[in-house]
């Protein structure tokens, strides 16, 4: 009989193999402190396959069949997806009170944002709500073409973002007026994002350590609580490439724990982990 999931331990060699593979595939750096997390999350895949060792699972991942079928699920297990609507609300207040009024006053008619590491969609949909509201207040909705790109590495959370359906408990920060305006209640009691917001979003799978396949620049990039999972050299490269994909004067929004982690040369610090591209 196979060992129970709870009794399977990971050897030092196995842990090293997995951390190397995780870094190779995602750029995420797993230290010894993450050992139990790796065991817990990958242990679910051992249980799924009825395996008795982590070496068996590693052999599957590195086989020709496993590379095609199991690698996406492996990545889904490793990535972390903590998010909320209107998380770090000061960023959305800056967009509402400062950033968009400035763009509209300068006659900008094409506004593009990127939510990098969008998780289950709360961030890009919060962006869509905020941007829609302020453009409406400025009477600019009809003359501004608004699009948001939402990307993540995890295919499970991308499906959730595409679905756009959330439990009522997740909508805590959203007022009743905004719920009526941008959501429809389902027969099951959940809330579905309406077509107006869905049309603003483009949802894609993207690995931040791979080349960015974008041709046009963004007015704003959200990369919040994502860089903490990368090593310093990789963080520098990601931030530098994001800067290249910001339009002149564009804004990079980082997470509250990342203000000192990223190399922000080429940016002006506007405070509250808000950085403006300078040339």
C-alpha cells in the first residue's frame, strides 16, 4: 500500500530539485522557510496520483508526458493568490482624484492599464469600477477608449477572473450602489460582474520572467504583492521591463511590502508605493 499523504516527507535532495524546477518555470524563489508550504501543496498532487514519494512526482513532471499535462497544475499549486476588492484603497483614490483627471485634461482618449498578477480578478475589476466611475464623473466615458489587461501565471485563478462571479462575503468593500451598478445577483446568491466591466478586461496567462508580448504601452501598471516572491536580480529586471512598457509619465503601483524591494531607478516616488516613470 502507498504511504498516507500525511506521512510522506521530502528529502533535502527532493526539496532542492523542486525549488530549482519552481525557479526555472516561474522565477519564484523558494527558501528553506517555504519547505512546509512545498510539502503541503505538492502533497495534494501525490495524493491525487497515489504516489508514495516526492521523487515519483518529480519524475512525472520531468517526463515528456508530465511536462505537457502536469506542469500547469504544478504551477497552480505553487503560486499564492491573496487578493481583495479595493485592497490598498489609496491607489484607487490616486487614480480617481489625480491620475485620470490629469489624463482627461490633457486630451488622452486611449487609456490602458495592466494588472500583473491579477489572481482571481478582484484587482482588475476594482480598477474597472474605479476607472468607469471617474470617467463618468468627468463626462469623458464616450470619448475615452478604456482597456485593462489582467494576467497571471495560475490558470485556475484566470478561469475565476474570466467567470467574474464572487461570493457576497468577498464584496465587503463594495457599496450597495456599486453592487447594483456593476454586478448582478445570481440565483445561488453570488454576484456576477456585468457585461460592461467584462468588456473592459482582457485576461491572459503570462509569466513575468518571460518576455512581455506587448506592442503598446500602458498608462498604469499594477504589480502589487508579486515581486516579493522573486529574487532581487529578477525583481530589478521585471521592474525595468515594466518601465519600458509604461508610457511617458506612466504610473507603477507596487504593494505596501515592496517599496524597498524593487529597483525604482527611472521612477519618481510619489509616495504610498506609487511611482511615476521619468525620462
